[in-house]
C-alpha cells in the first residue's frame, strides 16, 4: 500500500524563502508568519497521512454505488469528510462574512496540494464545493449568498458544476438544457447533464448544482447561456431543507480512475433554479468557477506526481536488483538497491525536479490571485489569466508523465494494483481531460491569452524574467547554471510568441498546430524561472549559514538537473512550432 507524507518543509521554503509571503504587502499576508503556516501545514499533513491517504486505495477498489437513486461513497469517506469539515478546512480561504477563515488563496493552495496528494477523489467533493462558493460569492444576489454560502463554507452542503451534455463538451454553444422563467424570480430547468463530478453522494445534507442552461428566446449559441443554482433539496425560508427538487441521478459512470468520486448523469425535470448574475451572461460566473478549477486541476497534476514520486523514491532505495556499474554499493546484500542505477536516478530526478518546480509555479500563481483580489492589481490579474492554461495544461500533462515514470520504477510491480502505483497513473489521467481538455487550454493560451490587452501580459512576463536575470547575474554559479539556460529558454519562448503574432492572422493553422508545443514551451520557461528563484533563495540561505544545509544543497542540485536536462526541451518545441502546419495537415481526412 502506498504511503504519503506531506512535503511541509518544501512548501514552507516556497512560501517564505522564495515568495516571502509574510513580508509582502498583500492584505492578509501579514498573518502568514512561518510559525503559523507551519502549524497549519503540519495539521493538514497529519489529517492527510492518518485519515485521507489510507482511504485512497479503498476508494479506488470500492468505487461509488447507485442503489434506488441514492449514491453511496466508499467505506470511510463520510467519516473522513466529516473530519475535513470539522477541522474548518472547507472554509480556510473563504470570506469570514459567511463563516470562512479568510486566509489567502496561497495558503489554501498549499493545503490543497496536501489533501489532493493524499486522496484526490475524496478531495474533489471539497474542491467543487469551493468552486460553487466562489461563483456564488462573486456573482449572486445577496439573498442567494446568505442562503447558500454559509452552508457551503461549513461543508454542510456541497457543490457541483454542470456544463457537459452528451452532444456538448468543449463546444458549449451546443447546449440544450433549458431554463424557463416562472415569473416569480425562479426558473424551471429541464435537460440532461453528464459527467458531473461529485454529482450525488451521501456526504452532505444538500447538494448545490451550478447549472448552465439556455433561456428560450435568448441569443443563439454560447451567448445565450445563463447560470443557475439548482439545489438537490429546495431550501425553506428559514434555511432548513425542504422538498426534493426535480433533479435525479440517471447513472454513475464506470471510469478509468478517481473511482471514489461519483461522476453522475443528472436529469433535470422541471427543477427549480435560481439565476446567478444576469440572463444570458452565465459564462462570466461559470468562468470564475472554471478558472479556479483549472488552477486546482494544475495542483492535481503535480500533487499526484508528488505522491507517486514519494513512493518511487522509497522503492528505489529498498528494491535490490543488479549491481552498480561503478562497483558494489551494498556488499552485505545479494544486490544493490535500484537507486544506484543512473537511469533510475534520471527518472527520480525528472519527477522530483518537476514536482518541486510545479509547486513553486502554482503557489506563485495563487499569490497572483491574492494580489489581484486583495490589492485590485490588474497586472497580477492579467498575468494569472495568461498563466492559468499553462498551469492547468503543463502540470497535468507532465503530472501524468511523471506518475507513469514513478510506476516504471516499480517495474512489473508497478503494473500490479497491490502497490498502488497504477492508481496514481489512472487517477491523474483525468486532469488532462476535464476543465477543458489540454488541447483547449493550449488554444486558449495561443488564441486568446497571448494577444490579450495587446500582448501586455506576455510582455510583462518576459520583463519579469529579464529583470530577475539582470538583478542576479553577478552571482557566477547562479548565472552559469541557472540564468544562462533560463535566458536561452526565454528567447525560445519569445521567438515562438513572435511566430504566432506574425502567422496567427495570416495562417491560423500554423498557430493552432503549434499551440500544444507552445503551452509546453511556456511551462518549461516558468519552471526554469521558478528553479532560478529557488536556487537563488537556497544560495542565500547557504551564504547566511542558517538552516538545514543539506536541504538547500539538494534544492540547488535538483534545480541544476532541471536546467540541464529538462529546460533544453524549449528548443525542440520551438523547432516544431516554426515548422508550421504543413506536415500536420498534409493528409486528407479519409487518409487517416
Ligand atoms: C471523470 C470526469 C469528470 C468530469 N467532471 C465534470 C464536471 O464536474 N462538470 C462538467 O460539466 N463536466 C465534467 N466533465 C466533462 C469534461 O469537462 C469534458 O469531458 C471535457 O471538457 C471534454 O469534452 P468532451 O468529452 O465532450 O470532448 P470533446 O469536446 O468532444 O473533445 C474531444 C477532443 O477534441 C478536442 N477538441 C474539441 N474541440 C476542439 C477544437 N476546436 N480544436 C482542437 N481540438 C478540439 C478536445 O481537446 C478533446 O481532446 C468530466 C469528465 C470526466 C471524464
């Protein structure tokens, strides 16, 4: 059975030595003293190791069941969910006006990583609830807010997100679910939604479905979509649970992974719904939910890779096979441990350097959200809007690759369910697909985000990289091992961006054929920047002579690996991008 131990020291390093959160001027960050965040992360880590992680395999094996219209979660999930709820974790970064603890998003994200690594399927019930909270909080009327938010923040009720229909996935303009105005401020919702995560279960008293639907007579396509709250049970005027609403579970999906999370077909049969925001402007509030969810999916990508890596590293130190090429390392045993073999090291370094880089990138992204929200910083908002598809797409693609690499360290034992390594690979796979498949993230990046506000945000990113290089190139070691490769990679990214700007209008296929490579190129540059910043922080700590020297040396060595062995991928991505669409589009559809 796999084990999990929260990487609190690494999280603390990013929060305090790289991002220096406690010294930042973002409102609320003054509460994030190292002692405080350490206590929070330790507590989350205990819950994750003792309660959530042991249920991960249980959830995978048992899955969810549907009996007589009622969904049951796996053994132990309800008790574990109640412990998450009782610990106040559901409302950690929610508004105190509705019972939340008002902590910054950056801390919520750090805790989120821990819970996801331990048990992603269980954490999704919590994550979707947070998404519903955010959409209602940002866009609903005061009346709806006071009815729904306190219960969502407390976790007494949970949330879901309903976009997908059988004929409508990526293309939301094809939506058929309809919402008819009743003249009393409510709407009657009818239609079918599929693939609804946490769509029904036995963890909470009520489930608040956030449903996209079309009001008849509205604009065609995506412009005619509105967002509604549709509770499983209607809510009485005094806030108590009322009659059952017209929503029922058609079935739950059999799927590749995240078996502990109920993925439901939901049938809406004249269910009562309440409009969130304005008629036909449902995408705005839904995007509040989706942008948050996309960052959460980015966390899921590297958090599962992190859990898989931990187990691969333990196994590589224990499993005895073969002898080191440079001479016996374990003379007392029949063979040396796997970890002596350079190819196993390469794999572990790939995993470790990705996970730690992605962690820093995500927490930086979360801090940009805090700046945007709490400081009304438009530049921070523009930057995180640009980086969101990169965090989602790159972290989930790489997260899957790394989970596969961790499984590979186990050889055949990784393919056998008993070790739990297959589950990591199966569970993380969905992160590449939902919340907008990664192909769509890449299109969003190239087609929308790159040129947003006249390309201002991508220029700001390049300036940020340039400034960091300029400010630190007096440090010879940092300059040689980190800043020089970062500069080269950033140049590749700039060249790719220029190519898209030149080709985008002239020959859109050239841009679209290179979008996936661009997302990966961008992801590598971001992780390169993060590693340069982490190496700088670790170097400063070593110079000052305080703290755990081995920890800082390990950081620098891991960063060097990323810069030498991963970052050069930017040249390959650029070459692919600038080769254009000709080879991609060469065959006719019937030649496939
Ligand atoms: C386990 C699970 C949980 C889910 N949870 C939820 C949920 O809670 N709520 C919810 O609403 N939905 C949910 N989904 C649905 C999920 O978000 C969609 O499956 C996903 O967005 C893709 O839609 P689709 O499956 O219809 O694929 P399609 O839209 O048919 O796309 C198929 C492929 O074509 C690509 N593609 C599509 N259009 C283009 C284009 N214009 N250019 C280039 N490539 C394109 C896509 O990238 C994808 O790879 C879930 C799905 C699963 C499997």
